[in-house]
C-alpha cells in the first residue's frame, strides 16, 4: 500500500468517525473533544524576473520572465483534545502545487502530492499552571523564531530565507520538522513573564553508523503582555493592536558526533516587539559545524517591521518591510552572501483567517548558497499577489 493510499484511507476514516466523534472520542468524565478538521490555503500569483538557470552550454542564462499561479501553502489537518490536558494535531501538506520550476520564490515545485507535514501529541501536566507541557511527535525543534512561526502568521510575503539555512543545518529537512520530544512552559506574573523549551530530536544527520541526538534549549523573558495566552510550540507576529510587550529569547542546539560531522551547533537570539499598531521582530543565528578535515561557520537572520492602519474599526492595512541575510564567516559547503529585501502591504479582512497581500521582493548574492551556486542557478526578483484563507 503506497503513501497516497494510506493517507486517503486515513482521511476517509476520520471523516466517517466525525459523525460519532462526541460519543467515541470524549472520555466519560470530561466534555472535551474529538476531531476538528481544518484547511489552510495560500493562493499566490507571482511574476518572476531575471531568474537564471544553466543552459546546454553549461553557463548561466536568464529564463523568460513569467507569471505563475499556484498554491504556495496548502494544508489539510485534524486536531482535538479528547481528554483533559491531552491534544493532538495531524497536518497533511500539498504545498507549491502548480508552481513553475523557474518561479523566483525559495521553494521547489510539488512533485510528491500529499505528505505528512506535522504530527504531534501534547499533554499539559497540570491544569492549574502552564509551566509543564510535554509535546512529542514530528514537529519543529524549538529554536529560531522564524522557523517556529508559521507562514500564515508572518507579515512579509514569504518567510525569511534565513530560516532555510537554520533548518537545513539542524535537521537537513526543508520543513524543519523532526521526530522528538519537547518539555516547555510559560508563566506571566504582573508585567513580566518567561517561557522555556528543552527537547531531544532525531535528524537526517544521523543516517549512518554513529548516532547522536539533537539537543535543543530555548528560553525567553517578556516585559509587558506575553506573546501567548497559553503555551504553544507555534508563534505569532501581529496581534492587531492587542499587545504591548517585548519578548527576548535565546537558544542553543547541539548534536554530537555522527558519520557526517564531529559536532553541529546552532546559537540563536531573537525578539518580538508589539506596541499597539507597531510590530517588529528579528533574529540572529550562528551556525557552526566541525567535520573531518575542517570547520565552518555561518551567520543568518532577519529584521522585519509592520504598522497596522485600522479601517472601519475591523479591517487592518499593514505596510511592511523585511531584510533577511546569510553571511559566511568561515567557508564550508556554502560561501559568500545571500540577501533578500521585501516591501509590501497586507490587507487583513479577517485577521490571519482571510488576508490579501501585495509585495515586491529583491534578491541578491554571490558565492555558493541558496541564492546561487554560481554554476546552475541564480534567483531573480519577483512581484507577488497573495490570498490567504484559514478555515
């Protein structure tokens, strides 16, 4: 039985069982639920300019500028909390459906159809405090704010390209997900708060004779209103004028010896500042790897700002700017630099549930990195029009 058949069967079974979800999934001593289906869609129209790929003569050549309509993000899922303190989430993805391979965005076209994107079980140990929560499954190691913030919550057109470097360095998977377990919590006290996460994960860096787990720790402090009402492993940026607060976080991820390296380490610092209409976030990540015969290090991060303009007391227009970068400190498999500039405007018709946006993105760099390898590809600039729908 292939993957698509398995996924289709699961969807059909879950759909049938939804009819009797209350009686089947609810425990006798609670009124908790069950199965809640959801869908998340990002329909993009992108006009790409100056994209370059290698020609038959082995040199870089500009392909024809083009318009492309495709689903940048497309997810189906089920979540619920059938017992007190226990919740689950299963997310399937068919991102980049219909994408032209010469579109200038930082993503590959979809050639695999449906895939399991995330699957978690989470347990809140005490109902009287949010200090101790256990999450297990296939999800993001809790480091790098940009990696932890979903594409549905960012106010740039796409997520900052810096997160691609972090994810590939940590788990060697573009989605940033890995199998593991995380313990975390948060506490708000008057006008201050703190949050923490510690976790252990398996990664694609351990496919060999030697094995070491990826160990991750992240902690943050907040002045003003916390960024979450309840503990979560997902993060947000725009609180639509409801938050006044500054959260500063730092983290470290370390993996010991494998067949690929002697050790692999990531240091990360980030912040989120909201003050009524103003939203600013950013981070810096230092990526280091010691491998047989050498050592390399990179720096990557972003800074992003948006300002909410309220229309008719319910619509939000948000002009935004973002700068994302990658710099080589000591050459390894990657070298040179990679920079992205994003300027645009978002129209929140129903906050993040229904959003329109228009952005212009400029990309530049040199060396061997995700902007160009100097041989076979070089990213172009693009103008993007997007529609986001969460149901």
